[in-house]
């Protein structure tokens, strides 16, 4: 019996909007609904035809718990269509695609809307443990005397907030921020600041070229905020980026000896990406187009302090299981959490004999350093972009991979068209 195929019918994403020190104009569900609604409008099916909605999201707002269900209802899928949210840190959007893939392979579903969304600019500020305890005691204080005693124990330090995004970008097991793990890779693989900055500059220039050729713009749906401002493209891209400008930036994570800066790291960003996945039965029933297929996936673990190497751990077994070599892959995406992280993955796989990924086939139209890395959405974005790119270039095979905070890596093997 031939293996069932999982088709990606189509997909769209919002512009990725750089966080600029204040709450962004859109919630995570807003962004997903924009992308999802535009996607549904150009497909010959009704929202209620969807079997399930699966979304990746790391830090939804308090009124967006199980954000997938909120998105499904707002899209008009109806109360009968179930929805659920997945979380695998930076790979949450990719995890949603894998969850949908497995449901279709098992014959449990034929049509699933999947993707990821994140609004990092609205990451929560949390109360400290001391403040939480104090508020609990205040609630239990009934008499005036009890309240006065409790009030006397209140300290100004209790009001210091816990910054959610800093916690989310740190590993509590090893006590390192993601940037510090990137510094580890720089020292281990002897990658210098000049190489990192050169890679970052090239990422910006590749994105600019992709926008000009409409290679990137065709996968983006414009969005409008409540004040009537329209956003049509990724707004963190710097066309004027140069090595000289990046060289002036100071290290962020190791201020004395470090090499990782804001300029050679992914941007903190808001964005969403949505893809429609279908079985062959659904493709026939609704006469759907086909963008490509999700052929296989690999999840791997590694030491959290070197988490950026995740793709170098996920890609080799994926290639081996499918009896492929590096030369059999037409195009590669390794999500750019940090410039040094992508360079380290390429070097690691070369040193271990897996193969030398040609840089002209890697992140051909830039990546997260220029576009941004909304953690719940990036995994879905790179799969979506790769399939669009493969279709334009009439290519057969691609691998999209991502590193994951906490020490994991994920990689998808994709085929273009109906192959």
C-alpha cells in the first residue's frame, strides 16, 4: 500500500512587524485571522469544511488561551470544528504542521488549517512571587488591624515586574539566555564577529532583493490596524545595512568579550503564518491547487547550552532515513535565530561528514535576522516560504529546519508540486 501524502494546498502570512518598545497594533489572534481569512477567500471551500484548526503560539495574551479555538471561531469555521494550540518554543509553528500531518496520515482528518502566530511586543509583565504572596495575604486580611499589618509588610521591591520575554528567551535549566548559547557556538566553532556581521548584512540584502522580485511579497497579505494604517511588508528590513554599521554595535549578551549583537541576531517581532493542509481525497473533492507536500519530519534533542545547533542534529537522521545526501536537496532553510548559529550548523555538518550545504542554496531570500522571528510563527513561515520558492524555481526537494530553545532541533523534508 502506498503511503498517504500530505499536501500543502496554499498559505499566506502577515507582514512581520518589528517590536519597537511598545505594544503592537495587533493581537496574535488578529494576525492569524488576517492571514487565515485571506487564505480561505482564495480557496474553493467554506471555513466549515475544515476538519480541524491547529496553531502554534508560545505566549498568548490572557484572553487568548487556546488561541487556535479563538482563531477558528473568528474565521467562521463554526462551533463544530475543533481547534487546539501547540507549543514547542521556537518551533511551535512547525510543530502545528507536524501535528496536522500526522492526523492526515492516520486518516483521521482530510483538511486542516495549521500555522503559527506570535505577538512578542505584547509579551506579559508578571508580578513577582513576593507581590503575589502579599496580594494573597491582603485578600485574607479581614479586619482593619489585619490590613494595616499586611500593608506594613509591603515593600517597593515587590512592584518590580518579571519581564516575560526575557524569561521566555532564557533557559532555566542551564541558566543561559539564548544569546549566551549563541556565544558558546562562536567560541566552539571559532566563528568571528566579521563572519557574523557579513552573514547578517547579506540576510537584509537578500530580503530586499526578494521583495523587489515579488518572491517574498506574494506570500504576504496586507493588514490594517484600527487607526487605518496599512502594513504591506516586513518592516524590520534594513536595505542600507553594511558591515561597517554593524561593526559599531556593542555585544549584548557578553559585553566584555562577546560577538553576538542586536545586528547579527533575529529581531523581536510580531507575525503569523497560515497553511492549508489536505489529503489526496480533499484535493480531489474540492479541486484544490497544490503547493507541495510534507514528506517527513525529524525532531532531535541536544545540550540546551548549544541549542542553536538543533538543525545539525535534526537534518542528518532525516537525510539518512530518506536515503538522501546533501547534494539531493535543491534548497535549504535554516531559521536565522543568530548568524553564528546558522554558520555553526553548516560547519558542524561539514565537519561530521554529513555534507557541505552550498551557501547559494541556503536562505536564498534572507531570513529572520532581517524579517524577524515571532517564535510561534517562524517554523510555519520558513515552510511556507520554501514551498513558494520551490514552486517558482520548479524544484523538487527542500529541507526547512529550525533551532529550538531548550536544546532541540526540527527539520521538514518537503517536495514541490505534486511529486
